[in-house]
C-alpha cells in the first residue's frame, strides 16, 4: 500500500460510503487524526494479560487536543477493535494518565511532552504530534507534509513498551525508526 492511498486506507472503514460518495467537504485535521488513532489500534498487538477479558474495553486517551478527542468520540461510538468496545477518555492537563491502551498527546512544549511521555508506563501505544517526539519515546508521531497528515513509527519505542506493530501499519508509515536495514 503506498502513501498515496494512506488516507483512503484509514478513512475507508470509518466513514459512511454515502459521505464519501456525495463529495462532502474535506475532513478537518482533527477528524483525520482521530480516524488514524482509531485505526492504529487495529494494528497493534498488546502483550498477554493487558486485557483480562476478551470484551474488556480498549481505552483511548487524548491529552491536549479537545478537537481530536471530540472527533474520536464520534468515530468510536458503538465500535469495537477486535472484540473490545472502544472508550475515549479526555486526559486533564495535569491529571494522571492511567488505564489507557492508546494515548494521543497533542502538540505541547517539549518539556511538558517529556513529562507526559515519562509518566505513562507499560504497554501503551503513545501517539504524538510533535517534531522529534519519536526520540523522546513516542511510538507513532504525526507529521504534516504537502498539506497531508502522515505518521512515522519507532520500533525501538514499541519494543520498549512491549507492543508489536503490524507490518501492514509499518508499510504505510512515512518513516520507521529502528528497522533493520
């Protein structure tokens, strides 16, 4: 799958065909990011024991971006990832980050981003939107290129968090750090 079809890959299963067919206006940046976040969870393998029950909710946290949180709530409403119903949690500015499987941290000052990333322990898929965030420990990071939303991945960060990223996800990443040559 080439980058050219990346947005189609993400949005295809998430938006009603009628919306796409009727040429409605382009989606907002926050809606595109929310669609990516929802889709990312389908391509991650969490270690055994993370989910105590097959129907335990998959919790997606959003910190620092209310628009993405609102769009993700709309996308996730009534949906499942594998057998897990998806719940969205808004993470307060200085609140603790616990009980999430996916955490999106919007654009922040580098020091605050470092603090947020360091505060999250265990097998959590950390997704950010900040230059050089992969070097700070993010697993996936959004970037903007030619007016489009892209993402890069860090296999090193994923392994440190005991997460396995699907080769299908990595195939559409703009860049993959830590991949063997």
